[in-house]
């Protein structure tokens, strides 16, 4: 593991220090049951925002923050450090053998770019995903859209995957001039053999390259959670540890 303290990260850290001193009184700590089912109480350090300048959102992402609806948050769990922000630099990413297989397996899919839409097709697939993958929760797809995906902070879009016209996957992403933030991905559990989670990230990487975007934020890497630790298969990757982005993987 190498500490990747670039001039870019140093500048973001300086700007974040200024933001933190100005905005910290807006943030509150909220204690909830851990959403990843780890045996600790989760403490969200969060604040509600209105529309944010592109650069401000970029600085928050570079400082380990995530978005949920109109909230920006980071984790302040006193007894747990399992949630580690992860990002990729698309220009340096290299495909491994398995990822090449995933690309080939999904070459029959149509890829569609759209604005965020709360429509019946999206809600139906999202509900199928939530019910199939997280049946122990009382999750509601419409609430996910209204309270989580849709927002008034930044610009976002959907990247939809279709098989002969049928929606089989949908990525919710925020997009800035030099960054992309992967908010959520849901898919048809019946298409699990396609490894759509991996294919989605590969599509996001290509989209970043097409748009000349340097930083792709993938949310949290959680080693103990299978649904989150597959992100470690992308190389090189960067983890936000002890306030710095540290590089792992080859290339």
C-alpha cells in the first residue's frame, strides 16, 4: 500500500479545511442501526444542503464524503472503521482476465443514458432487486428514489442496461466536471451470472474516459461485506485511510 498524496489531493485537503471551519455547525451526528449489519451502532455525521457548486462537491468527495438525497455525510462510528471510501482513476485502470470475461459476457446489452426518473419501470426493477437481495428489510423502491437518489444538490443521471429492450440494471450517478460519484446500482437478481455489478463499474470507467473525468468514486469498500468488497478487484484503486488516499494494486 502506498500513500498517494498528489498535488490535487493536497489542494482538496486545504479547501476542505476551510469548508469544515465554515460549515461544521450545520453537521449533526445521527445514530442508527448499521446499514451493513455490522455489530456496531452506526454514527452518520451529516448535513442537509441546497445546490452546491461543482468544486465544493468535488472537495467533499475527495475528503471521504458521500451523498444521500440532499445530505452529505461521512461516518463517525467510534468503535468501527470498516467503511472505507474508495475511488478509481480511470486513466490508470487496467482490466484483469475476469473483467474481460464480464465485458464479453455482456456485449449483448444496450447501454442507455438518461436523466434521473421515478417511473414505473425503474421502481419495479429496483423493488425486485431490494426484495431479492435484502428481504429482511422493509425496503421500498419508491422511497429510495424520493429520499436517496433524487436530489437538489448536484447533477445526476442514470445509466441503464437493457437486454432486448428489457431493463436489467440501472446505475444512479452524480456527475461533475472532473468527477463521477456512483450513488447506487440495482439490477435483476435473475441476471446474477452476468456479474452486472462489475459490468456497471467497467461502464462507469469507460464513461469517465469518454467525458475526460479523472476521479470515479465508488462509495465504500467494506472488507467484511460481500456486496461491498468486490470493489477490491479493480486495480489500481485508492482507499481513503487516515485522511489520505492510499493506492493499492498494480499498474
